[in-house]
DNA sequence: GCGACAG
DNA sequence: ATCTTGTCGC
C-alpha cells in the first residue's frame, strides 16, 4: 500500500490512526562493532517553496562517513504540528533513494511515538523505509516529565495520557535534554542507550549534527568539502 | 473559548 | 525551520 498518499491535513490525521497499527517495537542492534547507522534532517529557506534533506550514513563506532544521501523538492504540505511527516518525508525519501549504503537504523530529527497519535516523523519514516528508526527531538510536542538531574545520562520518563511515550535524556551536563522516542522496529530502552552513546560530546546526537551540517551545506549550494 | 504546538 | 551579533563560560 501507499504509505505516503497525497492528503489534506484533515485526511492525514485519520491516516495516521491507520498507520500506527503497523508500528512494531523491538530491540535495536547491540553496539557491537561495524554496523552502519544514519542521521536524517531537513532544512528550508526563509520564505521559499523549496525544501532540502540529507541522510548521513556512518560506520559505528569509528563514525567515519560512509555515504550521504541528498534531496531537494518543492514543499507540498504546510507545517502543521503533528503532521510534520507529510511535509518532510517526501524530501527525506529522495535522500534515502540516493543512498548506496543502507543503514541498520536511522536517527530522525523529530518525534517517534512521542506524538498525539503515536505517529511522529520517525515512526512514519520507519514504516516507509521498513527500517528501524529512533526519534530524537530538541523540544516537546506532547507529554510531561519530572525534572532531570544535571548530570549527563540523567533521564525522566515522558508520559502522555497515562502512556509512556519516550524519555527526556540529558546528553550533556547542565544543558537542556533531548527527547527520545521509538520510531518503527525500535524500543525505548535501546533507543535511549543509542542516543546517549551517539552524543558523547554535544547535546545533539552526532549523526544528526552531521546531517544538519550536510543539509545546510546543500541549501547554501556549497556542497563539496567534508 | 483558550493555550499549546516536533521542524 | 529561518533571521541574526555579540557574548558569556569552560
């Protein structure tokens, strides 16, 4: 079936309720050496109609960049909180198709199940790619959590309507936490473990930082270098 | 009706 | 997400 049909915002909400039934949770691969992991991110220009996406594939644990997929297209959907996937997946899909090396899992800049209908960008992307995904967001869409300790590695369960939907994770001492939630073919425990080990120095997971740099490099047209 | 609201 | 300079702190 078509996992990303052209829909109006109202239809998209209903469609998410169908998609969420297809989500499966399971442990991510263990950190044992030599697997490929990726980060995905999008970027736009002030008030232009064009969007950009980049997916960076790295070898773990060396973090050497193995491949970079890029995509550019006209924006076909507005930004509506809760419907981000309909705006960004078309861009990310182009980047995904241009990859030669497919990763064991992808860290997506946004929510996974920490979403009003448990169908955030990472969840939807995981279904489209039939690949494990982790949602790593810089701010909250829904849910509440207790305060965190200042130390790196501190965490607090994220709950929404009585359900555990993710975790607020402090990846760097004294800095705002990131919000981690399972996408598709992942689970909360292993997702949080991976995000912490992928953020040894900065708040944002390294693969996301790399994707962020690459997508902005693409948008500014200064591709080469790396 | 009011406030919240990933990127 | 984007715009935007300097500046405080390790």
